[in-house]
C-alpha cells in the first residue's frame, strides 16, 4: 500500500468533481432540493394555517397574546413556597417562578435519593445472598409494571390517612408525623451559621487541594499522605471552631401543637412527601437495572486482574470496576434523571403546586393557553438541557481516553 | 498398546460397576444450598435473618388484612349497598365488596350497562391481537392486515349503530377499553410516523428534512407528556377554525400519537444506526431506488433488531395512558378513582388501587417477560 500514494488512480480521492446541478428530474441533487422544498413548504403551510386559526380564535375571545399577564396580580393560593408569596399582591410571574422552584425541589431531592436507593437495589440484585437477590428483583419488576400515577395516588392516600395532628405519631422530640405532613424543628439561622457554612465550603476546597497534592506525592514517592483525617479536620472541625468562637448560638424553631394544627417548625407537606416518595421508589427501580447492567458489563477478568496485582476487593471495585461500569451507566442514567424531572409534573394529580400545576391554573384563569404551555416547555427544556449538559460533561470527563 | 480395540472394550465391560460415593452432605442438598446462598458469611446471615423477619411480618399482616379479616359482600340497603360493616373494620380488614359492586363500572365506565358485552369483546380482541402479534410465525406482511381488520372491528363494536347494535357515543366510553384504545391505536398510528421521522433524521442528503425531524423529536422528548395533553385539551380548539371541534378523546389520542412517535423514532433510529453501511451500499450496487432499498433491505433488518426496546417503549406507553386522568378522560384509572369518590365507597381506595395495580401489572408483566425472552433469544443467535 506504500506505493498507493504515487498511483495516479488514487490521486483524486478527494471526491468526484463537483457537478453543476441540472434542472432535470433525473439529477438526484435537483430531486433532493425539490423534495426538501415540498416538505418544508407543507410544514410551513400547516403551521401558517394553525397560526391563522389561532389568532382569529384569540381575537374572537378577546385574549391578548403576549406575556404582559405575568405582571398582573395572580390571586392563586399557593400552599408551599420557598420564597415569600402573597396571593393578594404577588404577580403571575412570581407564582410561576415558585412553581419552577417547587419542581426543582422535587427533582433535585428525587434524583439524589433515587440514585442512592437505585444503586443499593441494583447491587442487591447481584448479591450472592439468594433471598436478597430475589427480593430486589421482585421490587424492580413490580414497581416498573405499575403506572407511576397509580403509585402516586396510592402514596398520597396513604399519607393522607395518617392520624390528625392531635393523635400524630411522635417520633422524636419535636418531630411529628400526621396527615398534615412531616413536622420537624429547624435551626434559627444567625450570622454565625453563615460564617460556619462559609468555613465548611473553604474546608471542602482545601480538602480537594490536599487530595490533589496527596495524589501527586503518591505518584512521586509511592506513599500516599493521609487524606481522611485531614478532610475530617477541615470540613467538620473548621466550621465548628468558627461557630464556637462566634459564641455558639443555637436556637431551634420547634413545632408546637396549637388547636388543630402545629405552629412553627418546618413542614414537609403530604403532597410533597407523596410525590417525592413515589418518584424515588419508581425511578430507583429503573436506576437499579441500569446499575446492574453496568456492573455486569465489566468482564470478570478485570476483578481477577485486579486481584493478581495485589489490590484488595474494595480497591478493585473503586479503582478498576466502577470507573469502567460508569461509562456504561452514565448515558442511560442521564435519561432516567430527565424522566424523573418530567415525571414530577404528575404533581398536578395530587395537588402539589409544581410549575405545570401553577401554569395550568394560570392559563385557566387568564386564557393565555399558548403562553402557559410555552412557559412549561421552556422551563422543562431548560432543565433537561442543563441536566444533559452536566451529564455529558461528566461523561466526557470519565470517558475512555483513546489514541 | 497392541491389544485390539475390541478387546479393550470387552475388558472394560467385564469390570464390576464402580460403587459411586455420594458427595458429602455439605456439598449438595438443600442444607448445602442454604449455607452457600443464605448463610455464607455472618453478614449474609444477618441480611437473610432480617429479610425473613420482614417478609414474614409483612405477608402475615397482608394476609390478615386481605383474607382473614376481609369482607367480601355487603347487604343491600334501601338506598344502595350498606357499607357500615366495612367501615367498622377499616384498617383491620379489606372490603372487597367495593370491587364486587363496582367492577363493571371500573372496567367499562359509563358504557350502557346492557351493552357492556361489546367493550368486553373489544378487550378480548385487543388481547388476542397482542398475542398474535407476539408470535413469530405471524411476523409477516399479513400482520398489518390483521391489525387493520381487528381495529376496524373494535371501532364497529364500540360505536355500534350497525348490525342491530345501538349507537354509543364516545363520551360514554370508559374503563379498560379506553386504556387499550389509547395505547394500541396510538402505537399503530405512531409507528409509521416514527419510521419516517427516524429515516428523515438519518438522511444526509436532505438537511432541511433532517432539521425538522430533529426539532420534532427533541421538542417532544424534552417536555412532559402532561404538557402535551394540556395542549391537546386547551390549545387544540384554538388551532381549529370556528365550528370545527374534535372530541376530547380524539384530541388526547392525537397527543399520544405525537408523543409516542417521537420516542419510537429514537428506538427505530438506534436500529438503523446498528446496521452496517455495507447493506445500503449493496442496495446501491443492485441499482435499487431509495425506497426499495429502505423497504426491502434496511427496515426489515433494523426493525427486527429493535423489537425488544420497542416492546419496552410500548410498556412505558401503556402505563402513560393513565395520565389522561388529569384531563378527565375515563380510562381505567379514572373510573377507579371515581368509583371510590362516591359517598358510599369513600375511603376504600386501597382495595380499588390494588385491583387496578393487578390489571396494569398483568399487561405490563406479560409484555416485559416477552421482551426479555426475545432479548435472550436474539443475543443467543448473536453470540454463536
């Protein structure tokens, strides 16, 4: 093949010479152009027809298009919100933003806990213990074959049929479980706590730097300086010292039963609880399958090779098997995270006010159907793209580096 | 060494049969099995004991609730069934009477009571259609014909108006047939669209068409199904000219078709990508046109490759039909929820939800077993 370069027959492998397109049906380029014009033209026609109808219908119903309604007072009662909200004065824009925050609150907690539960179940299915492997298999099979909406309705009903606040379950001091939700005390936030949080953040950064230093040292000398004690000292010790030097303020806002309900403290509402619980349990079944197939995709020889070079089992798992399994796991896991986020929109069926629920109320009140749906789509597309981008970055980070 | 082969054989045959020693009891038998699989290490033993305790407690509690303390029928009072006996044991025993009284409503919704044999036959036809489609000996072109005939027969049975069957409007259809109609018709119409979109997304010569297909798939897959259903129920009337109004069920069906087509298109695309390029080039070498190549060479191979993921998509799609509850269409989940919202039966939703879960589970479990069986079969032929 070394002579091939000199061969004149191979000299023009850059492709056939460009031919001018001829305006004849027998020319494939011309045909392709015509087909594209036809298809795009049809799509444009259909969209134009729909837009024409819509604008006529909107004009007939006296609905002004545009997002001006976002500045009007909403008057939607919202049960739980992360930012201050008052139905009498707050706008639709703020209400919809609360919806986004509520969606994120479900999605983030759901993704983290579903990953943990799913990994445990997935590893459990590979366990040498027959009973554990069977039970986790049954868990996966049953949960995947019953619609999520039915599961959510079930969890919601279960949480609602808990006893009333007066007879609530008293789990720990100031922790109550009743049909009004899960009540727990919260820390009254003071300045010292902010400083302590800042110190913890600094500790994490310093630990990361120390770990890098340790790795470099290990590569040079073969000995790894201790990392865990340093990490403990920096991440836990430093904030505690900061907090203690600032006077160690500690007051709790405790829930107290007054009349028929609790006052004070933090609440996890039954709606939020049912939605998050249902999503975690349902998605974990899918994640378990992904984790299991990822671990199975690593050949047994990798374990054996790790053992042969003298690594103990934990080190083989951490340094050899998991990094390879992750490459198989990450892409389907990403789409599972996206599914969980999209499934959180089922909140509307059990009365949790996520972005879909609030947008639906908004469009029923104002008639701004197109804007409402556009808002929902924009929010979900943004969330989906952010998750995809992050996971793609992570995937590229751990991908196999080839020549 | 010089002995003839026959002599060796006869010598071997004349030897007394060796007395086989049984392997020791701690290598085979149930005890050895239990020791290896349940009590191998102290950690495994702990897990086993905890699990056995949890399973025993949960299943005993469930049996007590669902069987021992359960009430199966309730007496008929002056104004309908008398559920006081059920209310007395609420939380202690199940009240299966709600299923006995309400199963016709849950399964067939508000369909006229005397005509409910029609949706019942439809459900049977649907199940028969699934079974026939699952059998490999029917995987040929005639299957399309079977689908058309059966779906038409289902339409005739549901609507009526011919053969002496009274006409029944779509507004009173409900229950299990709606779930099956939404998923099956959705799949039947979405599939051809999905194939076209997947081909469009793979095309290199038609960039504009490719862009349209990518936009369609990514937009639909990026948003939750709920928002599409809201769109169908709120925005669709706005899209239509004045006076034209589609039925709510049909609008939901259109939303489902659009939704399913986007997901199926990605599955089909995976199959197209898995085919080696040589197949297309071989078609070119034979002088086949694009559609001949696609129809006779590419699609038959690509679709066969993706049957297991297609079945999985169908399972997901089947479960997703329950979302029509939110826009108020009477599928089997909605009828179940309405059945327990009656004052008489309020508070017995656990029983109804379990009943519905069993129905959904039966369909999905059958499909998922089938899909994993196919997957094993396909991977076996690949592994040779």
